[in-house]
C-alpha cells in the first residue's frame, strides 16, 4: 500500500481517495432520494383526509430541542475530524462519542414526538399527509439511527487500531454522512415544520 | 395446513403445475450434477465468491440470457393467445400475469443485466484498469440483482405472479383491486434488484473518474466508456426515485398507508409521476450503452475512426438531461391540461434532435469506409433503419393531441418494441458477439450468427410492424382477446409468426454458443477483429490482472495507433500486482436479502426479523474486517504472459 504522507491521513492512499469520491457520489443519490420524499410531502401535505393537519400537530419545543441537538452534533463531529488531523486520539474519540450521544438524544426526542402525534390521532394510516410526513421524518431518523451503530463500530476500531489510513478514512466519511443528515434536517426544519406552523 | 395455503397459486393451470415439476426436476438435476462432479468447491471459490469484474460480467451475461428465455416464453404465449380472434389458450387472469412478468423480466432482469454484463466486462479493460473501484461492492450488486430476479421468478410457482402491468399503476395495484400477494413480489423484488443497480451506478462512476490509464483524458475515452459513465450517472439520480415509489407502494400494500389509494387523501397519479420520472431516464439508461456499443462496432468494422466524436459526446450529455424532462408524455391523457402537455410535448420532440445527430454520425463513419459485414456489424447496420422507424413513431406519440388516439393501443406497443429491440437487444447481441473472444477465448461462428441475425431482424419487423396498423384500427394493448368482427386477426397472426422468427433466432444463438464452444479454434490471437481500443491490447482470454503493465495512452484509439504508428502502450517493466481477495460475504448477505424479501411478500415477520439481523451482522463483520488484498508476484505474471503470448515484456 502506498501512503502519501503529504496528504491528510484520510486521503493518504488511493483507496482512501476513491472511497471519499464514492461517498460523495452516494450523497448525490441520497439527495435524489430525499428530494423525492420532499416532493411527495409537498404534494400530499394538504391531503389530510379528515385527520389532523400540520398546523395542529407541530410544536415548537421539541423542534427546537431536536434542531439544537443535531446541529451541535454536526459541530462536534467537525471538531473530531479536526482533532484527528492534529493526531489527538483521545480528543477525537471523545468528540465522536459526544456526537453519537447527541444523535441518540435526537432520535429519542423524535420517537417521543411520534408518540405525541399518535396521541393527537395521527397514525401512519390516517391520511396521505400522515404517510408522507412519517416517511420523510422516519427516513431521516432511520439514517441517524443507522449512523449511531456505524459510529460505534468506527469508535471501537479507533480505540483498538488507532489512527490508520483505514480508520481515519472511515471517520472522515462518517463526518460527511453526519453533516449531510444535518443539511437534510435544516430543510425539514424550514420546509416541513416552519412552513407547517405558519 | 392453513399456513401453506397462502403459498398456493391463485388460479393454477396445467402449465403452472408442469412448470413446478420442471423447475423441481431441473433444480434436483443441477444440484445432483454439481455434487456428482464434485464442483461445489470450484463453484464457491471461483464464482460465488469472486470479485473479479470479468467473472461478475459473465455471471450477469448468463443471467441475462436466462431471463431473455423466460421473458421470451412469456411473449410467445401472449402472441399465441392473440393470434386468433376469440382464442382460449389463456384466461384473462393468466394473460394479465404474463404481460406483467414479461415486461418486468425483460426490462429489469434481462436488459439491465445485459448492459451491466457488458459494462462490467469491458469498461475496466477499455480504460486500462485492473478492476472496478469497489470490487466487493460489485459482487454485492450482482448478488442483489440475482436474488431480486430469483424472488420475482419464484412468484410464478409460489403465491402467484403480479398482474397489474410492468408499470403497476395504482389504484389497480393497490390492495383493493389486486388483493393477491403477486404485486408484493413486484414491489420487493424490484427494490432488492434496484439497490444492486444503484450500487453499480456509484461504483462505475468512481471507476471511470478515478481509474483511467495515464493520459486518457475525458475526451480521449472510448465512446462505450462515455456512454457507461452517463448511464451510471442517470442510474444514480433516477433509481432513488424508484426506490421511494416502491417503498411507498409496499407500505400501501403491507401497512395500509394512503399514498396512492383513492381515499383518505391518497393520490394515485403520484405513482404514475414517480414511476415515469424514473421510467423515462430508464429507457435511456438502457439505450445509451447500446449507442456506445454501436459506436465501437461501426468504427471497427468500417476501418475508420468515429465520425464526430465530440458531437457524439455532446449529444449523449444532452439526451441524458432531456431524459429527466419528458416523463409526462407517458400520460398525456390523464388530465394535466393543455399547458403542461404542450411543454412536455416539446421537450419530448427535442430528444429526437441529439438522437438524429448520432444516427448521422454513424452513417458518416461508414461512408467510404472499408466495411466488413461481420455479425456485430450486421446488427449495427440493421439497427439504424428499424430504430429510426421506432423513433419517428415516438415523435408521433409525443404530439400530445394526437396521442389521445394512439395512447394505450398496439401502436404504442409497436413504438417501444421497435426502439428497444434494435436499440438494446441488437446492441447487446452485437456487443456479446464482438467481445465474446475476449471473454471466452474463441469466436462465435459467423455463419450461424448471420442466420440468427436474419431471423431476429425479420422476426422483429414482422412481429411489430403489423401492430402499427392494428393500433391505428383501435386495438387496445393488454387485451387478452378480441372478436372476429374487429378485424385485428390478420395483423395479430402476422405478429405471431414474427414472434416465432425471433424465437428461432434465439435458438440459433444458443446453438451457436454450443457449436462454437465445441469446434471453434482457440488460436485467435489477442485482436481477432482488428480493433482500435485498449481492451484488445491484453491477452485473450484476459488474465485475472487484465494488464501485465499499466498502459499509457495519448490518443482516442491507442491500440490502433500502437499497431499502425508504432507507439508503445506498455512502457514500464512488470512488477508485483495488487489484487483484491475473494469474499463470500456479498453472497451470504444477499441470501439474507432473499429471505428478507420472501418474508415481506407474505408478511412473515419472523423471517423478516431474522434476516434483518443477518444482514446487520454481515455489515458489522464487514466493518471490522481488515483485508488489504494480495499480490501476484512479478515472476508469476511474467510466466503467465510468456505462456499466453510468447514474448515477455
Ligand atoms: C425519439 C425518441 C423517442 C420519443 C420521442 C419517444 C416518445 C414516446 C412517447 C410519447 C411515449 C408514450 C406514448 C403513450 O403512452 O401513448 C413513449 C412510450 C415508450 N417509449 Fe418512447 N420515445 C422515444 C424513444 C424511446 C427509446 C429510445 C426507448 C427505449 C429504449 C423508448 C421506450 C419506450 C417505452 C418502453 C414506452 C412505453 C412504456 C409503457 O407505457 O409501457 N422510447 N415513447
Ligand atoms: Cu418516455
């Protein structure tokens, strides 16, 4: 394996470089996926079929907590990558862990929120609106949850193997994934919640 | 006993029982055969676990041919049923199932697999690479496709096939009007295979962007590689739309959501829109690689470089963008209003312009060339007129006001078959024949190949031209029968004969493979067609490392220039070659995917949970695995090269 020491560790081999490019292409596909889900949501938003509508359901408090938690976690994973570039293993792992804990918090609040919706009379089966809403939020939430497991796997590898081209590459790619989910959330925040509350 | 009742086929007929027996016997024969010849180890080591793009390509090829057979049998049954007025060979329910599975099998499991087969085999060789960017994911793609295809085909004997058309429009495909589980198979098998296709898309984009031989700038890539690049970009952006649509359809059917239903706010047209936002790009996903193959074949057998390379590239890029802007033309009649229809009518007709540019470029390439009418060239020459007719009738359909007359008649069926068959099937057969010697080390017999070509070309015309007339006379598509007075009889009878011609052509191709494998000479050199691009610069058949030394190029037709202008392609000395290790993980994971899919189809939640855990464990193990591949030593490479070519570089 050729390691190019002039580059950051996560870019230092050909495989690493390719993995990062490939992940960007994957994010392209994810954008198409979420764009379709948003499209479906916008089209079905008003079709509440007698069930509760967006204006009835959304509450500002859970929304703020979710947003704050997820945005902070995006910041901490950025710091983790920065610490990795400085070669500080302990800081990297610590920040990574904080990221995951915040992510867990986000998922927790989301589950609570869904529970509240069901109490308000909005099931998956209630209407076209409910199906589109739960699918959009659920797909995002499922991505975050998947990230939690994936993140744990990477942390274990960082602890066991330290910084190698492979672990650095995975950490960096995870950070791309996490930032992407954050961007999606900003769209959800603006075009689902704020729009719905107005 | 009740548990087993859900697996029964809803309207069993002797054909289905016979197939069950046939499938059972074949399965037993295959398993017994493998055990008898003690080939399990070989199969596992060399094929099921392989990550070599060439072998994966060959597995795709075999699967595509099998699916062509399955889809072809469906087609013959339909043509036989409609060959006479009031025929009672098939019931309406069976007929519905057959046209559904025919469309799905041909598009998803035959055509997609065929283009993926050729991309897999050829692209890395054409760009002078040792493999694709992610060999492991490539194997995963194949096995996802394979399991999806198997799951779908299983529907025939377990539980019953879907019957709401390959487009599966809601509300017809919803629980109310399709209460049987057949449509679940559609939703879930396509989801699994589609995931494989998406991974292929990403894999090839990175391969083409990052792994080209030194000196091969983007504008120096062979056209097949260009079309592969654009097709994979289309895949990456179009398939997620299908993923979402299928997921929603699945939820409607399994969990009672209201995406596409008629009540509680559901919107059936949303399915039609999503389906075609994916579906129209899909027809270009299929046809662009075909255009690439024609470009290679026509320039090789005209003995000239391709006319208008730059305009070829520009036109594929334009086609790929327009492909996303025309989907409404599939349902002009479903009430968007005149304004929307007009816009999509114009974008639709605009596609004919870049397509026309390509046709003229091929003609100019042949102009004054030294044409050799080999089998691949015959398919390419046959493609041009037939495809043009298909395309021109497409423009007719694209005139929104006129489409009210043509829509959902046999005229439409004639249009798309006359673009897809010359566009995709001819190209795949041309490509298969052209690259066959690189894959297997011998050539297919030209004489039998020509017989097959003429059967297929005449069969295509005979099968589909009459449908234009029947369609204009008012015969609707997807109707299992018609009355004597309607007067469609003669056209349908002609179509049936055309179908037989196509079948004859297919039989000849199979015979050709057998005949040539048995009798053809193995002494064909590395470049039997006198070709122009890099894939012919390696040994025949291609050794696992592809190129002993990485080629360096500085023109569009590096191999031609090496042969005729004395340029050297291979400058370095042979050194150790790094190769990826085989892995059983993709196969095992996809077995879980199969079980997962089967569980979902029948709502057997315990199976779903167990297989999900299996998939998760595979992912986890993969994450922790450390595998840096292996090396083939320089001496071994030299040894192989000496054996294969006589000279050592
Ligand atoms: C000049 C280019 C083309 C034009 C203007 C065109 C136009 C159209 C139009 C307007 C329809 C819908 C007609 C209706 O439903 O009434 C249609 C259907 C179709 N076209 Fe084309 N087309 C073109 C090329 C192609 C190509 C290259 C392919 C495939 C390789 C293709 C495959 C299909 C298929 C599969 C359908 C029917 C799908 C179905 O309803 O089952 N077309 N085309
Ligand atoms: Cu179309």
